[in-house]
C-alpha cells in the first residue's frame, strides 16, 4: 500500500493531470450507468408485466356471454344463468369468486388470480374466468390455462 | 348483420357447451374471410382468433363481434385455435394449429363420446348397458373397443382395476360429499366383477343384472387417443389435448421443438403450481391424484379412486401418480391401477413395462420416478 502511494507521489505533474482526466471520464461513465439503470428500474416497476392496468379478467358464462373486467378497477359482477349464480369480484388487481350457489364451491376455493393465462373454473355452472393481457389474444398456446413456460398441465 | 353471418353463427350455436364461443365464432368467420380472400380452403389454418379489448364489464354482443371481424381477417399465422368444452364431467381444452373445420370436427367428436360413454346420461351406450337387466345391448364400435381395452386391464391387474366399479361408484357422490351407508356398499360389492362383462360383435352384456359399468378410469385416455388420431388424420401436426388434466401432446410445437407438460402439485390443487415437467413430443401424460373430487366429513378425507375390493376410497400411500406413454388409454388405466398398488408396486409395475415413464409423490411428500424417466423436478 505504501509502495503505491509513493509511486503516485513520484509521478510527474503532466501524468497526474492525465490520470485525473481519466478519473473524471470513468466517474462520468459510472454515474451514467447508475443513472440509466435507475431509469430502467423505475420504468420497469411502473410499466412492467405486473402492471394491472394492462390486465383484464374475461368472465364466460354458460349462455355464451363474455364480460371483460379491467384488473385495474375494483368491480363486482353478478353472473347469473339457468345453471346458477356466481359473484365475481375484482379487488386490488386480482379477480376471484366471492359467492356461488353451487354445492362444492370449487370456484371460491380456487382463490384469487392475477397473471395472464390463469383461470378459475366453475364446473357446475359452466362459468370460467381467465386473465389476459390487453392487446393479446387469449387463445395463445402458452396461455393454455397454465403457468408460463408450460404448454399444458397434467393433473 | 349480413344474413350469411347469421347462418354461420347459428351453425356454431349447435355447441352450447363450448366455453369460448366468442373466439370460435370470430375465428371461424375470420377463417371464412381469409378463405374468400385467398380463394383456397388451405389457407384457413393461417387465420386465427384474436381478442380485442372493449366493452368493459358488459356482455359482448354479436354486433361487437361483427365490428371486430374485419381486423380478425388480418390475424397472424402463428396462433393456434383453442376450444374449451364442458364435457365428460370436466373441462376439455383443445389447442391446435389447424383449420377451423378440423377443430369443429374434434369438438363434435367430444360430444359424440359424451353421448356414448357417460354413466349418468340417459340413453348413452354405458347407461343402456347398465339398465339392460342382463340382456345384450348394441353399442357403437368405440364403446366395444374401449370396453375390450378396459377388460384387458381388469384381467392384468387381477381386478384392482375394474370397470364394473359402477355398482359402487354410483352410490358415492363426490360433488356434494355424500358417504353411502355401509350396508349399501356391502350389498353392491358382490356386483363388482369385471368377469360379468361379455362382448360379442357390436353388443355388450352384463351377465349380472345389478352390475354397472363405469369407464371413468380409462375413457378420457381413450378419447384423448381418438382425438389425437382425428387431428393427425386431418393434417394437424401440432396440438395439445387436455381432458381435465389428461394431456396428449400431439406432434411438436410449430417450430419443431418439444412440448413442455407440467405435473400438478398435489398439495396445492387449487393453484397452478407444478412439481415437475416433461419435455416431450407425441406423448400422453396422465396424472391421477387424491386431490381431485375429494371431501372431508368428521375429519375423514374421502377421495374418488375407489377400491373394487372394499367399495371405499383406496387406501394408498400415494397422493399423485403420473404416466407418460405413447397411448393415453394405457396411461389412464395405469395411473388408476398404480394408485391401488401403492408406491412400491406402482414403480415396479412401470419398470416392468416398456415405453412408460412414471412419476409419483407419496404421502410423505417424497417424489420418485422410474429409471430413465425424463421428468425434471421443480
């Protein structure tokens, strides 16, 4: 350590000046990278894939109706057909079934969903809910009611 | 609306059980538009469903659909068609790179099987056999075929797999959670015996008039194989067929790469979490799990895989068994059979069968697979 210190002390003035110039340049580059990363991080956190404003729940009932609910807006939808009734709720960017008049209440037990490709299915009422991204087709292969990365789920 | 559109829409209304009517109608009409534009039926496959984002929170009317049709015609070629149906007491999802006509054929085929294999649907082949009071019943060729295949498994498994479990299974109600009286189970048990089934030509007979068929352990596999064949014969080389979790990955992805099939986590059935995956092509992946169709009364958990010897849910140390094989009929029967064998017996069975890969999870949460199996654990 002391050796290094001595060496730099012995450097001629012109060399020291150049070194300082390089330091300034390197410093600026590092600062630039840090600022850019920060900007990307901010951009990602506000416009990334978890942004609920781009997501929608589509509720399909047994009468072949399809209802669209943006996940960014809290809402309650009563879906009633001859098969039965389900209460679909959008809350804090998630969609779930809060009430149903079927016997097993599977749809309620399936909990809350909020990612593209996820589904809630009420078998007795032939009602189902899917989450899709705005501007994307819901029937895409990788969104085959499966978590991303899987084409199909064996259960 | 153009009168032709009305006719087409009406035609499509023949399938009320369909879960994605909007996609279907629009893609179908888009297909017609494409065909007209290109002047060739062969281009139908290049048209695919898309979904625009509108009408927040309100029902989408046919007028909405009509307005969106023009944009559909310009859809890209790399999107598959997808159909979701409520049949076989489960949810069926067909995803295929094919033309609309072929997809419609596959959907009609599902309805065809629903009308023949259902135990509860009055007038189905199985219903007719079960209500024939011991006389022979003329049935469809597919019904004869699936029963013959099932009987092979009944014999091979020494009755652990038994399609005459219907006498007992009709007493249980796993939807509403009803445990039958023990007396009822005991009086039904003697009528569970696959040797009472006889097949001659196109007729099937139950010698025991109180016996009843239940094809639940094999029908989905048989139908998956049939649908795969139908799609292939129609020229489709890329599709996934999912019959309530009974998967057939047909061919490869359009780019020639393998499909990636996930295995449901039996301990988190309500979610879409997986315990393993299999990269495969032209392969059936069937999973049986204790988590499906279960209910709990007074702390006792009842699951839907019944033991033909006791009439009660099978006592097993397995919670989930998966089989990957070329034939989904085999995979379906094996997955049920494996459950009744338990952990060690299940692994031994698969090891002794060529061309089958297995993955099981036991009650302790331990996951095991057969030697050489290519499942990748999460």
